[in-house]
């Protein structure tokens, strides 16, 4: 049975299941039968005067009679003896041809990942220039050009079960399609598609070219939202995909939505990304050992990239995101460690190896005991400071966890080793708070040397006393900066706290041994 005849059979069966109410086809059965007879020139006995004019009994009689003729018109299955009277189905010509077709050629080997994206089928120079605006230059860039989000078109429905306002997908046959023109001259495509449960109207605005591609009996997947128009359900400009095209890209799954720029379109981007994935992913080199991936529970790299673009489901999408996030953090960590190694090997540091009694005296003066975590971190910092290699550390902790007291102890070690220390904060208010807190922590061991802040004299200037620590504040609003610069350069100031004013050209330290930078920097 050919496709047009099979379509006629389905429609008559649907009309039969609906009690001959003339609802199997939008617009009525007469319209479809007239088109069927004129386009396919099938010997079909049309109802007289029309199907619509017949009563229910007459409709039932005509449908059953026509169905009988249609179903009896199927090609007869021929049998041939096998010498024992056993029938065998005759192999069709199409199957014989299929049996003798040659194997498809081997896949084209992928080019290097650093090749220009114009090597990908479907990307010309003009499209490459548009991709370049999004930072996509090479094939590698295209593989890592991940979607902003996905639209869930995986929910498949029958036409009879379509719900208004919900993203859903149907698989149907095109029954008819034509180009329409509005009173304002806007051209669009309108089609009727159907499955075994009914039909639905589909409209694509400003896409008249689709009318020529949507030939009757074409199987198509549609994804989008259904709206009500004149009390009828209508798909308005849904995503579409011909089922003969192979894997679903635009419908029937979690569909990627990519960042765009002028001249790039979603269907276009999806197609070329899919092309690149199919060609290059088999050649992606996995850099994580299998044992590491198994221990941490990570997806393979090539599969993670594919699932990030076209996930098989939400769980696959999450697993892909986890693998790619791991890679990003892992490579950043490797880069930081590499830079740290090069820095430590190439640069000579200052050994801040102060006598332990100095730090012990400070800790004993505190009105509280350090926690075990604070002591552990402080011991690690002391070990680093004692070496003649540069140190770079990130001190992490929640607000109020005691980071400031650890930083103050480290700066005291620098001062006790004959060096200066500096603490830089992002704002003047925060710099002033750090200054007050450190002065309070140092207590009687500090000489407060400060300017008036908002008219309040926080301390009393006294001459430098051996064994005492001088703390100073330097911000953009500080007064007598020239005098401060001289005292910093002479080494009179031990600990300098301030804003970005600390890194101005005019600020020269006598012997700077340790710098503490606030987290917001």
C-alpha cells in the first residue's frame, strides 16, 4: 500500500472511531477526498452528493465499503514452493536492491581541533565572521560553545491529548500544506497534520518556503506550545524536523538554545554544532586517567561535551555539567600551581624566621584562645615564612572566624624579623576597621600613630620606642601624606594599613616583607 492510500485508510479508520461525525479532518472529509482524487488520481468512488450531506447510517456504509476496497488493494503476497510445499515470502525489489548496496564510505578523519571553523560543513566565511563576534574561532571553540539553557521538548503527546500552553512534541503526517497571504501581505505556511488520534492545524508565520517542503504523507516532528484560535488548537510557529533527516536536533528532546548575534539563527547554529560534534568528538583526547574518573564518578570528556549540547535527559545534562565544571577548576588549579612553582624557583624570598617567644608573647596577651584551626593555619604560615622562597596563600573563612587575628600574628612575625608589613583593603571604611581591629589586638604592645578620623583622636602620638610596633593608616583621604611617605621609606612605620593608596608610585617601603590583601581584591 503506497503512502497516499495508507493515509486515506488511516483517515477513514479515524472517522470510523469517531462515530462518523465528520471530524477526522479539519475542514471536513469532503475537502480531503476531493484533494486526494485530484492529486493522486486514485479510482475512488466519492460519496453522493457529499459526505457532509449523508446521514450517519449512509456515512457508515460508505466508509466501510471504501475501507474494504482500500484494504483489499494491498499487494498480494506471492508464494513459491521450496520443494516441500512450504510458502516463502517473495523478496521485494527494494529489498533486493538494499541487499546489494555497497557499504557507506568510512568517516572522514577529523581535522585538528585548532582548525578554523570554516572546515566544518555548513560554515562559510560570512558565518565564521558572525561566530567570531561570540569568541568562536576554532573547532575547539565550537565544541565548547555551550548552550545558555535547554527547552524541554521531550514530552511527546498524541494530537488528541495536546494541552494548551505547555511545551510538547507530536509526531504526525502532513495531510496538506499551502502558502497563505494575509490582508497586509504577510506570507506564511499553513498545514494540517494528523496521527491516529486526530488532526491539528499548524501555522508558520513569515516562512512561506515551508509550504513546498511539507508534501503530503511526510512524517514530521513538531515541538512547541499549542494555542487556542477560534476554539481550535493550533501550533503557532513550532520547531519542526523531518523524521527522515536522522537524529532529532530541534524537536522531541532537550533542545539547546545558544547565544546568538545578528545574522546567526538557532536552527543554523544547532545544525553546525551537531555536525562538529559528530565529526570531532570521536577524536577528543581524554586527559583524566580512567581510575581518577571512576573514583570521582565523572563522565568521559567526549560524552560530557555531547551531553552538554544534546543531553539524553536531565540526569545526563547534570552529569555533563559536573564533569566540565571539574575540568575547569582542575585546570585552573594546575595553572596556579604551575605559576607558583615557576615563581618560587625563579624568585628569591625573604626568610622571616622570628624567635618563637615573640609570637608566644602576643598570643598570651589575647583575651581568648586560638581555635585548633587557627593554630594549624598559623603554624603552616610560619613554616612558609621561615623559608627563603616566596609565599602566596589564600586564607579562607566565614565572617567572624578569626582571619584577622591570624593575619595580625603573621604581620608581627614579619616585624619581629626586621621587615615591614602591609594590609590593603578595598575601601577606606574597611581599611579603618582593619586598623582599629589590629590596634585592639596588639593592645599594649602597640604605639598608636594615627591622624584624626572624623574628628576623633584614636591614639596619642609618642616617640618611637624600641620593642614596640608602630601601626599607621594610609588612604586617599589621609592628611600629611608627604610626611607619611617619608616615615614609610625610613622604616619608622612597621605595619601600614590602607587602600589602593599603598601601591601608588610615591609609596616606597624601607624593607617590605609581607603583604596581606583583603579578599575583595
